[in-house]
C-alpha cells in the first residue's frame, strides 16, 4: 500500500469537505442574518447580564439601557449586532442616575444602584463602586470589563448555537447533494485519474485562496458551489455513473444535478434495492460530522496534507523570479 | 509678690474703665489663666468682660472634672474661690482682684506659656509642619486646618498697643445651661483641644508650649476622626453616607503609600474637584434637612468655588469636618478647610 495513495485520498476528501463547509457556513450566515441571531443573542445577553425578568426595576433598567441613544443608535433599524463596551457602560451609568438627584455623577450613580433590588446586579455594581472609590472613570472601566467578560461568554454560546446549525445543515447538505464519504473514498481509492484530478484541483484552490485577501462571503459561497460541482466525483443524485470529467461544464449551467425528480427517485431506489443505503447513510453522517468542523479547519488540513505530499512546504512564489507568464 | 496694679483700687474695675495700666495687668493675668482669648491692650471691652464671667463661673462651679474624657484638672478652681466670688460677674471688686492675684501666685494653677519671639517661634512651627513626612494624616489638610484654627500662629504676635504674646487659644462655650462657662480650649497651631481646666503641667510642656508636638497631637486627632468618626465605629458622617451610600471602606488616599504624592497632593485634588457655589439655604449635603446659615462663629453663609468634597477620591474632607464643631458649624468649618487647601503652597511630596 502506498502512502501516496492514502495521502491523495485524504486530500480529495479534505478538499470536498472544505468546499462543503464553505457552502454550509455561508448558509448559516445567511440564516443568522435573516433570523437576526446576532442581534437577538446580544439583546438576550445584555438582558441576562442585567437580570431583566427578575424584577420590574431590572426590566426597566434593561429597557432603558437598550433604548439609550448610545446603544439603540448603533443600528439604523432593528437590533444592533455589536455594542462597544464603552457605549454600554456609559449608557448604563447614565440610566442609573436618578432624575432630579443632585451631587456629583459618582454620588448620583450610587443613589441609582442603591435603588436597585437586591441581587447579583446590585452586588456586582456595588463592588465596582467600592473599588472605584469615587472615581467615575474607574467605575466605567470596571463596567466595561464586566460587559466584555459577559460578551466573551455570549460569543461562546453563540458559537455553540451556530455549531449545532452547522451540523444540522451539513447533514441536510450531505443528503441533498448526496455527498457520501464512503462512496467518495472508494472512488478516490480506485480511480487514479480522479485522484490526480482532485489533488490538482485542491492544489490550485489552495494556491489561489492562500494569497487571496478575504473575499466577499457571498462570492466565496458561489465559488465553492461551482468548484464542488466541477469535481469529478460521484456526488449528486445521478444514476450511478460518475460525471464525465471533461469538458468541465460552465458552472452556471449546472443546477446541482437535481434536474429531474424522477431521476432522483430512481437513484434512491437503486440504492435502496442494493442494501447500499445503510452505507450511504453512514457516509452522509460521516460527511456531515466532517463538514461541521468548519472551513478554516479543512483549509488548514488541506494545506498540511498538500505540504506533506510535496515533501516540505512549497516555497512561496517569488515575484522577482521571472516566469513565462 | 508685689500687688498687681488692679489690686487696692477704690472703685471696681468694669467695662469702659479708664485705668489702662490696671486693665492691662488684669488682661495679662486673665490671658495667662486661660480665660481671655486675645488682646492685652488696656481697654476693658466685651472680651475682658466675657473672660471675667467665665473665670467667676469657674470659681463657683469648676470642680476640676473634664467635660470630655481627658482626665481631671490638677486643681479645682472652685476650691480657690475662698469666698471671694458669690456670683458670675464681669466687674473686678477688691475681693475678686485679690483672688485673681492669688491664682497668679498659686503654682498649682497652671499658666499658659508665652513667647519672647513669637514671630520666629511661629515660623519654626509652620516650617516643621510643612516638612513633616510619614504623618498619620495629610499635612496639606492639617495646614489648611491650622490656617483656619489659628491663622497659622502658635503664639500671638504682639503689636504696638497689644502686648499679647501668649499661646493661641480657642475657647468653646457649648453648655446652653451655663453660657458663661468655657467648656473646652484648643491650644496653639493645631488647636489641640482639652476639656478640663486648668491644663496639667505635663500637658503644657507636651503640646501647649511646643508647636511641633502640638501639631503632632493634632495629626493623631485628625486620624482618629478619620478612622472612627466617618464610617464608624464611634459615629458615621451623614455627608459621606449621603454622597457615597455604597462606599463602606474608608479611602485613605488615591495614591499608593509608596507614591510620593501619598497624603501630600491634596491641593491638586482640591483643584481638580468640581467647584460648588454655596449660599444661604444650600443643603449641607444631598437630602439634608438643614442648609448653610450664618452662625455665631461663621457670620456669612456664602462661599464661592468650594471644591466638592464628594469629588475627592479620599475621605479626609469628611474627617476634617468632624475635627471641629457640630451641625452647621462643622459644615462651615469643612468648607473653609476645602477652600484653604486651594491656597496652601504646594507640599514637599506633591
């Protein structure tokens, strides 16, 4: 058994997963934008930080902070998806000062905190006041840190949330596009032409994207979809005949190969009748799990695999060493 | 001892008396005995009359006990009356004249010290105060308080027509039932206060005579006010509670002890603080039931550009208020101290 073949199979799989991951994470982004996940998550995070819901006064505090110009104006319409900690701290301190109270800002803030119902918010703010010892700026800094810490936690939660969607959508994509890892691996293993075509395509992709500046997300998604469809692999709901390798069809002309519902049904039947369907499902699940690792993971993996294959990192292309281009 | 000029006169000495030599001698003795606040000028005025009432009250009632808790006097003034005085009076009849002369001759009645070179002694005292390091309380606050308490003087400086070169003394009359009685006396530069009279000889050598020790005592006293009279254990300062309801820990200084500005940069803190305009009726603190008003000691209740004590990042403004007076007077006092901080020359550390 040649290590080279194993590497090439791995490269082929990694490249497929990378393209899938770009598509799926693009979908998750679209979904997040449509369902306003970020804004809602931020709003819920701030509500949680201020214990809104525990007491009408805390509800009011949260509403006042969220409606404060320093927060509400961060988004022209709808929910802000990002609030700088400085804005939050200044808005909170401003809201805490009771109307009509007199004294220094620091005194008035203390009156406001004093009026809050006993609980973790009051406790935290009181501790900040004690540590700030009269310095309003120091107090604001402490609140900013408090907010930043809670936003870090929130980012973690948001990531877990999108990760769950990533897995779910990966599975759906694996099924819809019929990307079955087992069948892919088998094809790659047995067909040297497919293998070398895949390695070539992967190398080309990495070279291009390795230097490209972060492209527009929409464009990336589109590119990935095209690239995936040009792959000489048994993916899509076609009858069990591999796609022809050349000439590669123009991307726009390919409509995910799900052109005919009857074809799809026929393809499903073929697989069901042959008991291959169990392996197909296992293949989908494997694909879904792999894809859910995300595009950055697979991009790195692919680069490493290609480096291994080329026995050492490929020297960067020098602008000075003139070429034939 | 030769008779005093106010002894053996035909008529009692009283307010408006023209016998200036006798009056001067009387004022000298009242000053030495700790009853006259200031002025040895030979003119029998309201100050001399008030001093005599305080003296005769003591001869009738002062049994040597302290009105505070600083121990008894070395002698009970009432035991030295010997029938000379039957009631509080502000004129000197022969019986009272002899009694005063006896008090002067009696070594158990401690006399206040005076200085032959008051100007030099005062200068030395202020220099010592300004050079003090490692004090328990901030020297700029102490200097601001000294300026308010004694105009920066430990001994009064004689002027043409006024021989007064005795140690500066502040007299408090805080007993509504006995308005003539002097209830406590603050001595010298730091107006270190004791609540019995006459002072014990060791007290005279300790802080009445020596301005540096006097200020040292005052630092200790101010620190005591800071530690116990701002946020417990003896009392809680209403102004602080009102302005910093959530601060429980006392704030010694915004700077760390190893910073050279530690307890020394008060002038800058005062300069940075937001400034307040105070007038008649301005509440003494947020939510106070009373406001600034003129009082017996402070004739005006209008102050401009007062550093806001709530803006200080320490609790010394609150402690300073506890150092002198009570009620509205203490707020007047605090205001003067905060204003004085602005005009003190910078200190060594700042």
